[in-house]
C-alpha cells in the first residue's frame, strides 16, 4: 500500500459571491430523535484523519456508492473524499470504504453554470478548473442521502440511490450543463518532488465509449488499468427532461460523434440545459459489470421511478431494515453516534456486482448467470474483514453473510488465480498477503452456512495448499518458513499462511480428506520456526537458517534498503499474530506468566516507529497498533493465560480511546468495515480471536444493555448491571439464567438467542476465567489441562 504523501493546498482564489439558492433541501441535520438507529448514523465519521470513508449515498451492500469526490490521488483520498478538502470535483458512482489503495470513482457528474470547462484542476490549483468551492455547513448526509450547496455557482445537488442506480437532483439558478467525465477516477499519487512541475498522472483508462440514445439517455463503457487492473464498467444515464445539446470531447478536444457515439481513452460529454432554472433536473445512472444492455436493464428494473423523494424514503427504509433489531441503552449521545455509525459502516461492503437479470462478470472475465435468489459481490477486503466483519455479519445478519460466503466459494471455482485474495469488480488485485477467503469459507462451514459444498471447493483449495509456488509457498512447505532474503514480507507471510493452513484443514476435513487435513494442521504450526527464544520475538529468518540481522522489534525489515520482512506491522505486533494455536505460543514463552508479561510489555513499550513505517501502523498504545488489523485480536489474548480481567480493561480503553464521533474519529483505515466491526463486537463484550473455531472470547460490554438480532427472529440481549466509567471488570456471567464460568461462549449458543449478563464491578475478579478449563479453545482444545 502506498505511503501517506502530505500535499499542501492553496486557498481557492476569488469566487462569484452568488446568492445561495433558496430552494429547500430535506432537513437532514435536524435534531436526532434517537427513535431509530438510522437517526444516529453520521456518514462523516471517518472521512477525516486516516479513516478513508466516504459520506455519500448507498444502500446496504449496494452496487452504487454515489458520493462527492474532492480528490482522486493522495493516499488519504482513497475514498474520493477527505474532510480537510475545500473544493469538490463532482459526484461519481463507485467508491471504496476505508481502503488503503485507491480505485473506482466511476462516471463523474459535474453540474456547472457558465462555459464548459474540461480541466479538473487540483487541490493546489483549483483556479480555472471545473472544481467548485464548498463548505461543510452546506453539506447534509444520512444513510442513503447526501446533499451539498455550492456557494459560488448557487447550484444545489442532492444524491440518493437504489441498489444499482444512482439518483442526482440538481437545482440551477440559471442555464447550466452537466459534464460527464469518463476519464475521471482514482489515479496514482504524484511524486511529491514533482508537484507543481509535472502534470498530474491521469487515471489509466485504456479504452472507453460514449453513445447517445435519443435526447435524454447517454450510455457508455470504460476499461481501467488501475489497482483492479483491467476492470470494465458500463453505465446508462437518463435525464428527467431532454437536453438541448450534447457535446463530446476526446483528450479535451471537441469531437463529432459518429453514429451518435465516440470512442477513445479520455472521453467527456456535456449535456446542455438552457432552461435549467425552470425546475429540478433529475439524473438516473445505472451501472453494470456485464454490458450496456445490462445497465439499461438495471435502469428499468431498479431506476424506474422518477420521484427522487420517494427513492430517498425507500433508501431510508432499506437502512431501517438493515439496522433493525440493533439497540443500545444507557449510552451517551456520542456513543450512540459511534455505535450505529459503526454498524452502518459494517454494511457497506462487500458490494453487489450482479445485474437485475442475474448476470455477472466472473473472476474468469466470462459472463455467468446466477440461480434465483443468489447474488454476486465485489470488494472483499479479506486481509481485514475475515477477522471481525464476517463473524459479526454471521452473527447479526446470517442470511446476508451466507450469501457473501457462497459468493467467495463461487469465485474460488471460477478464478484461474486460485482462492480469492482481494477481488474487486471481477478482478483479482492480489493485494495484501495470504488467501483468507479460505478462512471465511471455513468459518462458514463450521457455522452451518447453507449451500457450501466442501467437496466441490476442496480441489481448488488443495491445489493452493500443496502445489502452488506463488508468493513463497515453495520454501514455506520445504523449510517450514519463508526466508526473508528471498521473499518480501516473508515473516508475515509465514504467520498468515500458517493460519490459512488451519482454515484449509477444516475445509479438507469437511470434504472427507482427513489425511490432507492432518498435514495442514501440522503445518499450521510453522509459525514456531520464526520464534526466537533468546529475544522472545517472532523474527525474520534467512534461507541458511540464521536469524536476519540487525534486529529491531520496531523495524519492518532487517535491511530497510532492500527488505521489508513484515506486512504493515513489526516484530512486536507480529509476535502475537497467532490466532489458532495460542497455547502453543504461550508454551514458546515458557508459560502463562511469561506470556502475560510479554503482553504487558507490548502495551507499555515506547510507541516510536522507524521513519520507513507506513501510515497504516497507527492508533498506537505502546507497540499495539489498533489502527491496523494485525493487532485487533491481541487484547483478548490475556484470556488464554488466565487473566481475562486485563482484556476487560484494555478493551474498554481501546473502545473509548480509538473511536470518536468526529470526522477523524477512526484511528486507522476503516478497511471495508473491519475497524467498525471490531467496535460493534467489542461493545457487546465479544470477540472472535479465531473465527474458524466458532468461539467468541469475552471482553466486557460498553453499555448497560444492548440487543442484536441473531437470525430466525431471535435476539441476543447483553446486559451489564453495575457498569460505569470505573466498573469495567467482569465479576460473574450468566447465560439464560444459568451461571457461566467460561471466559468465552460458542456461536451455537449465541444464535439460540437469550440473555447474556455480565455483572460488573470496579475491581478485577481474578477468579473469573482463571481455571484452565474455563479458558477459550485453541487448536481444537477447550482450555488446557492444568
């Protein structure tokens, strides 16, 4: 992932001083009633700092994410929007929520008055471009709706969506036009040394087309060679009244359409409305990953209504349903906003990527058709989301999660690249490390997701497990670790491949391949080959078996000029990356007391990092980094060495210190729902350290009472009598009226529904969870023998 290049902005010069449009917009910022979870959602949380979220309109897991773009290059604008920016390019239809790499931002619409301007300008030089100044006091956002008023032009814009169609409503003070910029999208960040000298690098569109259908419809397609290299997207745009004229441009030069269409790599079109001031103009834009006909069909199926306000109400209702059954009591207003916004963010991705007729473009680039009731999805940030997002959805939205898991299984059979790593719009990005789709599929098998055929999936998984030589798999199998002088990020890969082995063993067992399962379980302990007893750290190791030197547990590589041994973490964090064999890791340290002391040392360590550390390593408490995923389970490891009261204190500190009800309220990238899923799950007092095990380790609830649905009309109620700012320690637990001495609970129990009660106090109860028999399961064991 790219580093954070800070780019200064110059103030926007001038401005027309046009009077604000008097036409009303819905009162989105009205005082919150608190009657519905949707009322508390604040889409601006995470749009500042390094959160990388977008504030625009979308539906739960929807195909369209219609949102404003303020920038499309720097790392902190991966979502297209950053709260610090003061000018806006326009509104595009696809966005990534909280990623650390940029792509998408398809089909940019720019409402303008005055002459047609084709130059997008830049944050540093907005003068003379089609950018428009805006201020946050003129923005409104809630789930499924976004609005902004541009003070200089007087244009008011509103956005809403259906699952596959974006709706725009523009009000102009006079004549106006809508620029459609098909060349706009995420682009590589310019070299800071060249800013102000070299022209900005364009979005790498290799080919595109635009075509008119009558005087109210524009259709088009483009192929983009960005992060998801070679992805193709199609659209169909229809306006509520005919435009007087359409002008086409290629490489910013006017061109005459042939047969009402144009083609090229850098295309734009301007739709002119001399009568724009006579009433609002509604624009509907449907997307398809298959073809233009698919986009037109989606426009008919999902964008038939011309009533913008009705679609706003329907989007609001869709989010009402998505958040239905979630409730917290006794929380402050800020806590309400954080919790329900986190739940909202956890339902933005993966994103729908199949048409209304069931067609979709698969990972093999071929067009397939789904069975009735199934859906195809995109935007699986698996390196992040396997940890908490899928376990959370599997608990509170089991039907949706089952659809998502079946989609991964389908991809596993379709893709020539092997089990998915980070699929985006039918393209394998190969981003991050490991093959964590295997984890999500294995978890689905353990939790009884219907429609998963382990026997059908296993051959593709087995090819990866035993024959592929990609990304260091050959030395991993032959040496038992990946050598850091041969393969980049070798230490992290060794650890994450070990966890994938654990997951693949579950799939093998369910497929009837018991021998393969045994081999994989044994191999999942390869992490031990990187543990240095002398230093007490996981360390990079060379091909000849020696430890890589020099060694600094804060460093990401032993030779920063040539090697990076870890993936977005260092030895401090990677030492605790083990999720499936925690008792084996404890034994390497020499027992419970030594392991507890090492965890204490992690949280107490100096928080400084070397200069080459990526900005993803953030939210530091000691060397624990909550802003990035490798640390997310670590606070819960205290339960495995018999001191869960330390987990309780640490988790409360993280809940209160790493999240705020503000644009910069996330301590790191949202990463397609993972940061938020951690918050929701931890606020309930639960965490899936090893998702494949089906166990949730107890932390401590954040609120006196919380209720979540668990499927089939059942609910889980979590109560915490005695809780307060000081009373963060669990004294005892009961489940459905019966005493519960374990410091964990299984998925099979929770989905029955019922009442989980944590009696809280201001002092630790060292006896709770201390007995080895009451500790969480690991490597197939429940607790461990005394």
